[in-house]
C-alpha cells in the first residue's frame, strides 16, 4: 500500500495532466483516480487536506466554490497561449532539427493538460521540410555561451554546402575567434565575433559550427563604443551578408510597408513620396541591398547609391 504522503504528489499529477478550465474534475472522480493509483481508500477530508497542502506550496487549485463543478489546476508555469506560441515557433524554426524540435515541444506540452496538448497536436500536422539536419545546435549554444561568459577564445570547424548539397568543412584549418554575442537574424542564430587579424566584426551561423572548443587564451576587451558597434553590425547586416555597411534608399510601393516593417522594425526611416509610394532609408551591405530589391522586384526600386542601382540593373539584364 502506498504511503499517504504520496497522495499530494499523485493529486498534483492528475490535476496537471487531466484538468484545465474546460475539463473540471468532481471530487468523487478525483478520489476514485487516487484510490486506484495508490491502492488507498481515502476520505473526502483527506482529499481536501491535500488540496490545501498544494495551495500552501503555491499551486492555484480552483474548487467547487469557484466554479460550481469541481477541481482543476488554474495556475500553471505557462499559460496555454504561451505554450502553443512557443511550440509553433519551435516547429517553424528551420535551424532546430526535427528530433530536437519534437523533444522541446514535448517538454513544453507537458506543462499543459492532455486536453490542451491535443489542440496543438491536431493543429500542427504538416512536417517542416526546411528544418536543418544539424543535431549540434544546442550543444554549440552552450559552449559558445560559456566562452562568451568566461571571455575565452573559441576554436571550431565551419561548414558549408558543396555542389552535392552536402555539408563539408569550409577550410581545412579550424577558425579561431573572439566570441562576443549570439544574435538571431532571419530566423537563424549567429555568433558575432572579432578576430585580431581583422578590424571589423564577423559572423558565423551557429548551426553550421562543428566541434567548438574553448581555448585558454583570453579575448581582448571591447570598449563601450565597440559594444555599440557590435549591435549596429547585427542590426544592419540585412540577411547577414558580409561586407561594409552603406546607406541605401529605396522607392517602395505602399503595399509592402508591412513587409518592410517586419524586416526593419518600426524604427525604419521612411519618407512619404508620390501617391502610392514611400522612400525607405536603411543601412546595410551592398549584397543585402541587392538581395532585398530582388525579393520585392515588382514593388521596390533602388534610388541611391548609384553604383548599387546600376548593379541591380545589370542583374536584371542578365536574367532577361
């Protein structure tokens, strides 16, 4: 026979897994479940005492006086909407492989009742075929975070896709960098870092890093101005293309304002143009500017600088 001190734990498990505001469990049903699970014959006062014990421990349990039906766990670590939002974000993230996504989603769903879990399982039925094959993402983030915290240099192999769509090392010798920040751009995680041999910041896709190793050598200190520049570097690297950042002006149709705000945020500098158009002023790399113009080919035009405008025209002539 199970010890009576196990009642509170068993009761909490039932409330967590089987109850919510739409699935309220009467006291009699709760007692039956506890008796079957623990091989006990508990009385109502024992049930009430253990519910009160859970409340004293910080759990919010709604009872008959609140809803005129029975008991359910009202307060959870995450609200249902928060869990479903996080699960959908994980499912949609290309840089988290399918196995890791499933494991993360299962952990999150376990904070909900089985009935609420069913809502997610029934709404997300299409596999995300764009997910990465990399299984080292979380390990990489842990190692990189530790290196940043301890201000140590980082060594790693960097991968890229060859002509056969296989991930292979980009070069034979490992990269050695001074890790600074982890940022998320274009739905991808990047490592922003410095290198004593270069004057500017550089970046690497974290999901393409392999065999990260923290070295004993300390990184150089960044000035306050340098830290600000690191932020600007990530902010202005549209689609994370390498190269110098330059000012670019676009003439855009009003209909793509939402998409431009999605990309640049509400801090995007805009100027009203003729009817149906606006001018957008950004700072990015040349390749980033050209890539953006190609994404909205029928609704955007590069106005300035002239050399980037001409390169865009050359690209258009090449595909005609």
